[in-house]
């Protein structure tokens, strides 16, 4: 093997962090040239402003010290090749009993035997901290080494990418969407695909189609966890998710207030009507710990425990009030990243551990169903 061949092999083996495939597999490695005695490595990327360019630069110069990296955008044929590769990589091997949608097999993570756990984070009403819980829980899971994606399906206010601190928009390759990556979490928001600042009136079929597309056409690969930030209430989104992702596990976020708890209970009952597995209650804004270490129960106490009791499931965690959490949410600096030792961050880490330890919902074999 000549030096060039060796170098090409080394560079082709670099793993692209967002797509978790090698440069060789993705077709990202272009020509290797020698100019005035220095190596010039050409990177061929879907867009020249590829989010992980700096990381790729470092990885390349580690293997080829002194090399210069030049970037070229993929042409249409190369983009199509990448799209086809990604579609193939996320598809299930087409076996008996599996559906084919058009020419593309359905993503492997939708298969009932997939390792992916889909967590629907829901609430009875807005403002209880459902999105804050989704973001911090997702990052806490990623920090424990899990591969995590989040889908912002809260059609009444898309706040997730901002809270997560996602700076890049997803990249769209025809009918395939590459999520943006922040704090080790892949993220797609339906908000990216609706006109800015304009209210959208979601009609049932349109909403169904949009969610279905982002579930099946985004590059989720086969994550350990896919979290879905659901709109508050009992509406259409739950119905769609029950059809598209029947294995979804529902988690209900509530505050300690009795009134909030009753509203949350309605959304849990609605989920159960759809035969979704409601797996746990998360209480947010449980108390505020003062400088004197006293816990002040600003929104009352007991709502989470009461809801869990009524639903016959566990209260999985209680998250205290923390101004840092709110400030971090506003500027995209999630508390589990910026203040990992805070009481609230620790509560999210404990919650992530509890949910991971709980394991997937029991899956009934479809062929054993009596209808
Ligand atoms: P939802 O998704 O239920 O509408 P958000 O996550 O958007 O709720 O939270 C509503 C507001 O409350 C946000 O400003 C958020 O930063 C803040 N918030 C949520 N949880 C907490 C908490 N535990 N402590 C302090 N502020 C919080």
C-alpha cells in the first residue's frame, strides 16, 4: 500500500459525528493532492457550511499533520447518492411481514423489535415545563451515553431547538431531513417547516402527514431514545402518534397544583383510550430551595403523587424551581449542561436513570391480539 492509499484509508475511516457514519461511507472524502509538498484534502459536503466542519478539520489534521482541508459542496448526483445511502442505512432489512413504502423500506427504529424507545412527553396544559423537561431529560440521557433524538411536535409553540441551543437548521436532502445536533442530541422541530411568526391552523390530515414525515423521513438512525415533545392536551397529535408509533411510551408532566393535576389526568386518560402505554408522572416546579435550604412549595404540594396514584403508575421524578433553568431555557443553555451540580440538573439526571432502568413498555406480540 502506498502512503497515499494508507492516508486515504485512514481518512475514510473518520466518523462524521452527526450522521455517525464514516467519511468513506458518506462519500465525504474527495481528492487527495500534493501541492508544493503539502497534502490537500478535499471534503465533499452536502453544504459548504456543514455544522461539524471544525471537528472534521481537527480529525483530518490529526491523521495528516500539516494538511490543508478544502471544502466543495456536493453536486446533485452526489446529494442523491448520500440520500440513498442514508435511506438504506436507516431502513430495516426487508423481511417477511415488513411493509415497504414506495421504494424505501420503513426506518428500522419503527420496527417492533427495534431497541429504540419512543418517549412521548405530554401535559394537560401549557406552561408546566414540558419542553424544559424534554430538553434536559434528552441531554441527561445523552450524557449517560445513549444515542438520543428529540422531535418537537408541540405545534402550538415550537420552542425546543431554542431551548436546546441548536444553532443550525436541519439540512434537507430532497425528502430526507438531517436533524441538527446540540449537546449530543439530534433535533428536528416541525417549527422549521412552517412560515416564521405566522400562526398555522393545523387541520387533522395536514398535521398527521407532517408528523408522519418527520418521524419517517428524518435521519434518526436507530437511537436508543426518541423523545417527542407533544402539544398540551388530548388532541390530534396523540392520535397520529398512536398510529405512526404504536410503541410510544407516554410520560405526563404536571405541577404540584391540584388543578393542574386534574387537567393532566384528562390527557393521560385520553392516551389510554388510544391504547398508549402511560408509564409515569414527572412533577415539575415542585418547590424552590431558598438560600437557607428551606423548601418553599410555591405551587402547593402533592399533585404529582396524586396523579400517579390515580393512574396507578409511578411518580418518576420531582424537579424543583430554579431561575437558572428558566434563564438557560431562554438563551439555549440547558441547566444540565451549564449547572450540572444544581439540584434541578441532578433531578433530571436521576429521572433519566429511572426511565432508562424502567426498560421498554411490554410489547405484546401482534399475532396474539384477539382482534
Ligand atoms: P411547556 O412546554 O409546558 O409550555 P416550558 O418548558 O416552555 O413549558 O416552560 C414554561 C416556562 O417555565 C419557561 O419559561 C421555562 O423556562 C420555565 N420553567 C419550566 N420549568 C421550570 C423550573 N423547574 N424552574 C424554573 N422555571 C421553569
